[in-house]
C-alpha cells in the first residue's frame, strides 16, 4: 500500500509537469472506477461515459493546482467526478421528439432480456432510494468505484471508522429492503455477478 501511495504521488508530480506517460498511467488506474461510479449515479452508460471523460479533462485542467494536503489523489479525483455528475444532472436536456427516436434502430436489449432483470432492478432502485444521500454515496464509492474506507473518509470529510459504520448501516438497510444477503466485500460482490 505504501509503495502504491509513493508511486501514485510520483505519477501525480510527473503528470503536473506535463508527462504524458504519467497522465496515461493515472487514467488507466482510475478510468474504470470513475466510469462505474458515474454509471451507478446516472444510470445511462452513454451519459456515464461522457461524464467520465469530462472528469479526466477537468483533472488535467485542475492538476497543476492539486496539492495533497492529506487528501489522497483518488479522493480528489472522485470529488471532481461527483461534481461532474451533479452538473450533468442539473443540465439534462429534454428528451428527443418521438419522431427522432422511431427512425433509429435500437441496440437496447429486447423485451425478454428486460423482463428477466426488471424486478431485481426495480427492487434495488427502491432499496437504494430508501438510503440517505450519504449512504448512497458510500455504496457508490465503495462498491462501484472501489475506493477504500480511508479514501472515502478523505473524500467525505469523515473518519475511516465513521465511513465503515455508515457503510454497515447502508448494507443493513439494503438487506432489509431486498430480503437477502448483501456482502460487505466489493470483491465478493463482483465475483458473485
């Protein structure tokens, strides 16, 4: 872990000086996690992809002003991501007219595929909506973005133990609403899928 932190700090310093390799390495390290986070928060994969790309553009613009001051780089980057999601949600455009949608072939799953998972999706959305905003954030950061409790604590301005307690309460609430076991381990959750 310490080697990873030193390595990341070195990458950040090199990226601040314009090193394209270091910027690429930071992108490779965080791109999938940022996408999963934006996908969870926005729902639409195309919107999530657009917002994730904007996050990295904002990162490049703001990187010269980044100073650790005890906040890990990942936490700083996810703060940018959270703000980008909020900005996107505020600026959502109106849906296209129906005539535009009927002329385009759909790559979306068919009715059979949708029916299979629709009840689980509805149940999960309902359970997530029962959580507080902070609990939803912890679930998104921990299980979709893969951040550690320490990183989440730095991002949310909380102690690591407080983040763990918030996560525990959120998972307990999800268990009650879903009626089955939700694990506390992101690796276990991903392996089960």
